[in-house]
């Protein structure tokens, strides 16, 4: 699938998948999964930047895109569990950063 998805679309797709596969985990389990995915992103960046070479895969083969998507999936699960609209929350945070940091980088 190469189409662009909105955050709303992503939240709906994740919810449909989760409902077909046993439902949402407990909040702390979902948080733990998110932290695990963040660790995997860290590992991939270490590989890409040359700090810690991969042991088994080709040197230039990266899984960063998949690891980022895994983290996004786990974050969407948490948002869905708490009925948070991520698109709305994202607009709020951009407005907050725009106001707070408007002169920070001048």
C-alpha cells in the first residue's frame, strides 16, 4: 500500500486490525511495547550512523522505516485506547510550538 494516509485513517486502520486480533492490550503493556520499539529505533540509528555495526545483515540494509512504523502503530494503539484524536492533538501541539518558539530560532 503506497497511498498517503491521514492520521484519522491510520487510527481507523489500527483499530480495525486490533479488533480482529484480540483487542487492545492494557495501557502499561502498550507503553512497554512503545518503549521497546523506541529501543529498536535507537539500534537502527546506531547501525546507520556507524556506532554499532550490524552483526548479521548487510551493512547498508536498514529497517529504520519499519521500526518507525512499529512505534507509530504502538502510539496509535495508546491513542485509540484513550479515545484521543491524534490529528487534533497534532494541530494543538504545532500551535503550541509555534507560539512558544516563535522567536527561539531567529
